[in-house]
C-alpha cells in the first residue's frame, strides 16, 4: 500500500477532511467524558522541531498519550540533522523506528524530501509555506460553533504567510469564499492563488474584506525567521490591526480566530482576544483533538 502523508490539505479529499473534523469532535467528546480510547498502543510518533513550538508540541505529545502511544521530541541539537546528515538518510533511519513522523520546519522541500524517503506517514507540523494541522483545528472550531463553513465568506487580515496560504487551500477544499487584505508586497504565494481561482480575492482595505464576513482571521505580522523585518512590518501593517470595531462591520454571526501566539496591540487589539466573538481558546484546544483524528486516520487501518 502507498504510504499516506499529510503535507497539505490537498493530500486529502474534501470528504476525508470533513470526516477528520467530525472525528475530532467525537474524540473531544470521548476525552471530556473520561473514556479511555487507546488504538495506538506501542505506536511511536517521532517529532522533529526545527522551529520553536508550544501548541504543536503539546498537542501532538498529549494526543499520542491519549491514544495509548508515545511521542519522541527531537530538536536539531538532538539529531544528526542538525550536524548535516542528509535528509534522505535521516528519513530512512527514523522511519524504520517510528510509526509516523511529524516535522515542524522552515523549507517545505524538507518535508517533501522526507516523505519521499520515508516508509511511514509524514505530517506537516508547519513549514514556511503551509500549516495544515492548524486549519484542521480552525475548521473544527467553526463547525462546532456555526455549522458547515461551505458557502460562507472568510476574511484574512494581515500578512500573506503560511497560514494565509493554507486558508487558500481550505477555501478550495471546504468551498468558501476567501478575502485577503494585506499591504502591497505581502500577498500570499502566487501558486496558491492560482490554484484557488475565483474563490480568493486579494485587496488592500481590511474593512472591505471584513464586510459581511462570517469568519475573520489574522496572525502575527513577523513570523519566525522574520525578526529582522519586524520594525518595518509594524509600520506597513499598522492599518491592519483587527479590533472589535472592525468585527462590527462583519456578519452578526462572525467568529474571530488567531492561531497564536498573539501580539496584543499589534495584529489584534488586546480586548478582542476576550471578545464574545473570539474563539481563539477553543481553536487552540482543538489542535489536540483534530490531530488525534489525523494520527488515527493515518495509522489505524
């Protein structure tokens, strides 16, 4: 059988993605009821982190424990990858010892090469291009609060970064309209925009993007690896701060999401994080349950 990987939302069909999200809701319910469900006993998830993490590490590690398995944390200091071992060699060795491997890295090509030489599923825990695990949690959160997102309007405010690229793929897979409001020069990747066609519109005015929207999203203005650009970005993005007043222009059912960590007073006003329309804490928790569904999908036959 061909090994299934999860490097992007496009690695699953629309039906599979919806199934994963619904399964995440079921696993969340079982967990809250205290039901012990351990289909992954004696299974091991290797976790390679080239970028720092809170939610990704804890959610995958806790999730594997909940499912009866184990997770091994590997930083660049802990592996020969950090000393120049070829990715192909590391993939061959680690995939002979682990049942799946989650990688949080910079270059998306690292994931693709790892997957090419791995005998077990590779999961994208974040790359400079995409963050598909976060979108599983986001879509689960929207479904829990508002039902299916199909046919809705979603606004992305700020940098056209890896999260924005992944929302573009989500617009394709979950069939919603996406409006991206960003400063000139900070647009999402052209390759993803081309894939999406008329499902995505790029504009400059954040108020235009938010008008009538059912979901509003943002992210930090300077991601990991862009620290030297932070000061310039603060000036460019100042008009793109998401505030309660901005949400007032959206649909009355609007939800606000942020993948976290948030820089209060920059991309999001401090008070919006605890606004009744904000679901950022549910969104963060759902990383755990959506990823449990994903690992189960990849490993349980």
